[in-house]
């Protein structure tokens, strides 16, 4: 029956037996716990109610409050009856006694509270004596009230602290057993009716006629009503019910009488007169409190008997339960052990021995065990298959090991923590360790732990760690590994992450010792340097000799001889240029290139370099044009090296421009003390595949046209190195068939020296350049826009689709956006609305650059989407830069065009409006037409009588503008209704004072 029993069935039987045992034990434990919980709660409650602290607190509340010290103190004050004096003194003496006893168990915090209560008791004793004295000499109650007031605040806080302390002792295992108990509610009733409660505030209101006591009494009435309501929810006997009703009646009596007292106070009655009317018999309330206390004590005694009886019953039940449970456990354990040993432990123990032998490569081990149809039988069959596969795998592993052993490079694998999981003999040999010594070791700590200068190599910078973090192959060509003997050697390493289930599980590292390669490179550098220097001397002589001969030093030369000498001279210059470039590269790599930095005005150098290279431009049939300048720009630079950079950029632009084209040079101050010099050609552009290696040494495009231009392939590499020595940036924008813009960004603060600018500062400043997002699906147009913005000093990103634009906007902040509405298969208008509805993009200025700008603008009825401007294609570069500059400037003011030929009128207007708008003036009709077509304005302040025509002629031009400004006519001439209907306002000179003029213009500007 049990021979083919499956492990699952065995497990179910065991689980069933355990479940039965657990169920029986749990039910018994539940019942026992239930009974014990009741006993515990009753006992803890019983004990808490009799705790010394709680009893003393109850005593203090009783002796200080209702029927105690404060009650008799106030009655003596009002009624001048010595009986109340004696009762008050007795209450104070009793309170002193309770406080003295409380001190024997009080902690430091309670001692401070008791001190404050003692002070209060002493104050009331003194006040009683003073009241008695003042009454004896006939001082009335109102006068006495001002002299015997006692500050109860500290004592009240102290009583509250003692209350909290006493309640802490009633907590048992996180439960407040007194919470909601009759004893607690009784204590709250005494407290609410007594000191700082109902009777206290009631008497104070009668004595002092102060409304704050009226409100405090009303609060006390509400509180006491709630406590009584809670008490009534508990099981009550007849005595308790009558006592609670009595207390409720007394409280209602006080509640009505305080209203009566308020009426008497309003009529000017004295304290004594009021007291006679509102006097209440408190004895019935005192008796009610006593009755409730007696009932609670009786109920506690009953609970004590119940606890005793329950404990006796539990004691007898525990013995019987224990015997039953022990018997059940013993039987279950025996049955479970038999099932486990016979059906699971013995077969698994045998299989474990087999698997251990297989793990030790003893693949000839015989698997001999009786198998059935249960899990053990399946495991045996699986183990036999595993044995067969292991034999095949071992052969494969031996083959892989042979391959790795024969590899000429070091190979090792690591897990995600950098621990070596395998390594080939070549790697171990190069590192100077035995293979087994390296397995399980942290390779970075063992062989890659510091730089060549001895500084620590952070694990976060390790190429292996970076490859696993980025989940991509990483190459490092200049790393250092450390041999076991603490000697270093240079390596070139490639790390490939291992991916399993879309997660990186480790990496494989392949490395080579490149000591010999480094030696060869050093020899090559030294050879180039030596050859270059050795060539310079004879070439200098040759160059000088050729110059003298061609200059006529040996007389007039035959024509053919002159032509040959010119060829020799030109090639000598080319050879010298090559040697100089090679030497510059060698100096840069060796760190020996000298720089003489100084504060230099930028524009004179730019103008000089343009003049010096003009002949070079003529040679290629192009022209250098300086488009924008910054007359005050200053840089901290080496003049010679800066001129070398500019000459290189200009010569490249000239070489690769189309004939009869212009090479445009732009100088723009950006912000954060940066200046941008850009050089733009309209040549063939740089092929996309060549752009990533443009700044590498000895690199040139392979096109035949480029090779015809000549060059060493070192110029841009040298230029980039020089700019970086100036802590600047060299970059470019290019597209085939459009042209190329190279731009140099340099810090323009003359007082900042280069060694004070760190790489972090440089990167930070570059990121702070104002960046524009170009959304354009035509790559040529996008490149043109980018080149225009680059010349204007802006950085830019290109999004060819709305999806790309969303990604850019999610990851980066932009100063402005240019948008083509006619994107392929995408709706630019809907994307505009999306931008304006998104909180993060709604304030970014948007410039529409589209072939359908006017048409779409009219369709949307002007500035419906709050755009910065609408620009038609082909793009007006100057207008684009003007719009972008205005859109990205902080704190933009409304732009107002003042068309006025009278200087004095304009001066007055400028004075009035300068703080409220950016004012531009034109004095003629023709000048106004040009500026309206070129720049965007929010308002035009128009005079009709102009030297070359009527200002009204501008209205037709204004109406045709993409975003027409509002118009205010301010003229000495009358305006017909025909024109008045087309403008925002018409104001007559000499009839309009300054105030009205300003208010009208300011209102229209604000609307705009």
C-alpha cells in the first residue's frame, strides 16, 4: 500500500496530522487565552483602581473640588460664614496630607507638579486669612475679589500631569483597563464639577462677573452631560441610576441658575444678593457621589470573587488539557517520523551520495535503487539523464578550457559584485597569480585598486562596473593593472556584460598587456619629434634662400626658373606647415605647449585675422563677411594661439565653400560671461559618418574633392586642444549640401584666469547656455535653423517628430521652441494645445516656423495659442534671432513703436512710458514700414502727419501682419470714423493731457 506512495501524498498526510494537532492546540489555546484574558483584565483593572497613585489622585480631586477646598473657599468669600472657612481649612490640610504621602512614590516630574500644588494650597490659605481680615473691617466682596485672586493655572497643569501619570500605571500590555470604567467616569465627574470645573467657574462668574467664566461654565456643563451619558451606557443598578439622575438634576440646576445669575448681574445686583437667589443644595450631590462609590466598591469585590473562582477552574482544566495534548503530540510525531524516514529521508540520502559522486566527476557511478512511480522514481530517472548529459558537457568543457588556455589575451569572468568566477591561464600569468588563487577574489581590489600615481581607483569608475551598470560593452584603452609583485603594467580591456532574463548577471573581461605598444608609440613620438626638428633647420635655409632668389637678390630670373622656384616655395611652405602641425601635436600630448594668457579685446583680433586671411579667401573665390559684432567683448587668452585657431577655422571654411559664396563670421555674447565666435560656410557639409571622428588626428574625409583641398588632418585636432586649454568649447553643426558652422565658446570674464576654471565649472556654464528646441521634420531646414541659432549664441536640439519633442521636453528645460505646424502625419496645432495645457511647458515661448504660418494664423484668429511669433519659410534669419532673443529674455516688457517726427513729443512719451514698455521710435513713413515688416510690436502709437506721407497708410500694412499690434492714433489731425473704427483709440494732440494719454496707452498695453 505504501510502496508507490508519492512524496506529495506523504506530505499531505503529515500536513493533515500537523493540522489536526495545531487545530486542537489552537482551539484549546484560544479558549484558555479567552479565559485568561478575562481574568487578567479583571485583575489588572482591580489592581489599577487600587493603585496608590490613582487613589491619591482621586482624593486630591475630591478634596480640592466640588464640596472641597474651592467650593468652601468661594462660599466663605460670598457668604462670610465661618463654617465654610473651617471646611476650606480642613480641605487644605487634607490636601497637604495627600501631597505629602504622594511625594513618597513620586518621580522627579511628579515632584515638580506637587511643588506647584503646594504653592497653590499655601496661596489659598493666605487668601482665606486675608478674606477673613477684610470682611472683619467691612470690605465688600467686589473689593476683596481684586486682592485675593489666586493663579490656578500651574496647579491645574500639575493635576493634569498627575492624572496622566496615574493612568500610565493602568496600562497593561498596551491596554488601558480603566478606559471607560465606572471609576474613571466617576473621577471625571468629580474633576468636571470641582476644581477648575463647574463649581469653580460658576462661583467665579458670580464673584467677578467675567464672561470668560460664563463660557468656561458652559463648556463644563457640556462635558459633564457627555460623561453622564457615557455612564448611563454602562450596566447600572437602581442606586447608581438614582445617583446619576441626582447629579444630572444638580448640574441642570447650576445650568439654569448661572443664566439667572447673568440676568441679576446685568441688573447690577451685588455678589451677596446674587448668591442668595442662586444658592443650590449640594448635599444631595455629595450623597450621590458617595452612593456611586459604594456601588463601585461592591462590584469590585464581586469581580474579585469571580477572578478567584475562574483561576481555580482554569487550574483543574489545564491538567486535563496538558495530558490530552501531550498524548496527541507523541502519536503524531511517531507517525510523521516513520513516514519521513521510510519514504523521504532514506531515498534522498542515497540519491545525495550518488549526486556527490557525480559532482566529483565520478561519472562511472552506478545508480542502483528500486524505483516506483512516485517522485523518487522520477528523480532517479532524471539523475540518469543528468549523468549522460554530464558526460557530454564534460567533454565540451574540456574543449572550451583548451581554447581559453590557448588564447593569447587575458580572459576572466566576474559576477555582479566583481568576484572572479573563471579565469584563463594567460590572465593569471599576466597578473602573477595561480588560477585557483584568483577564483572567488574581488578583481578590482586585487589588481585594479589604484592609479599609476598611487591614488585610489574608485570602484564606481571601473570600466567593468560601468559596463554592467549601462548594460553595454565598454572599451578602455589606457588602464593600469597591478601584478602580484606590486608592479604595474598598462592594459587595453574590453568588458561585455552577461545578460540573463533581461538582467545583468556578470561580465566577461578580455585584456591585453600593451607595455610593448606603449614603448613603440613613445619611440614613434620621439622619432617624429627628432625628424621634425632635424627637418626644420634645412627647410628654414631652403625657404630663406628661395625667398631671396625670388625677391631678386641674385638678379632677374628667367620666367621658367621663376615658375619652378614658385612651385618649390609653395611646397616648402606646405612642408613647414606639416612639420609645425606635427610639433604642435607633440607639444600638446607632452603638455609642453606654452600659453601667454592676458586680457584681450576680442573684436580687434577678429578683424585682424579676417584681414590677414583675406588673400587666402580670394584664392578659393570666397569672401569673409563679419555679420555680428560685440564691441566690448574681452577674453583672457593667448593672442598667438587664438589667432592660430581663427586662421585654421577660416582656412577650412574657405577651402570647403562653394565658389562666390560668403563665409559668415559672427561674434555674440551669450550669458554667464561667455562669448561665441562662429564661422559658417555654405559648402558641401561634412558627411554624417565622418562627423564623430572629425577632431581625431590625421583624419580627413575620403572624398576626392576633399583630398584636392590638401591638409594634414591635424588642424582641427590642434584647434580643439588649444580651445580646451583656454577652458572653452569647440563644436560644429553641419549637413551635407547645406554647409557647416564651427563655433567657439569662450569665457569672457577677463578677471577669471584659466587655472581657476575647473571642468565642472566649464560643463555647468555650457549647460547654462540658452537652449532652443527645434521641432522640424525636414532635416535640411532643421540644420539651417540650428546654424542660425548657433550664430546667434544659442544651443539647440532637433526633434524630427512630436514623439521626440515630448522626450526632449521631459528630460530637459528649454528657453523657447520653434515649431513647424505641417509635420508629416502629425498635427502641429494639437501639439501646440498640448503644450499650453501642460503646467511644465505652458510658459515656454513658441515660434511657429512654417510655410503656412499666415494661413494657420488667420485660421486660429491671431494669438489664440499665445505664440511668440509666426515666421514664414524661407526663414528671415535676423527676425528669427530677434524673436528668439525677445522670447528668452527675462521680465519682457510690451514692445511699443512710436511713429513721431517731433523730437520733443517723443522725449515726453519716452519719459512717461520708459518704465512700462520697450519704446522704439521712427520718424518717417518709410522707416516705419521697414521696421514693422522686420520686428514684432504689441502696440503702435501713431502720428498721422509724417514728412514723407500719412501715418494712416501704415494701417493697411499693420492689418496684413501675422500678429498685428494694437494701434493708438495720437495726432494733431482729425481722424475720420472710417479709420477710428480700425484702431484701439484716437487721441488729439493739445486736447489730451498727459494723464489721459498715459492711462489710455497703459490700459491697452496691459490688455495686450
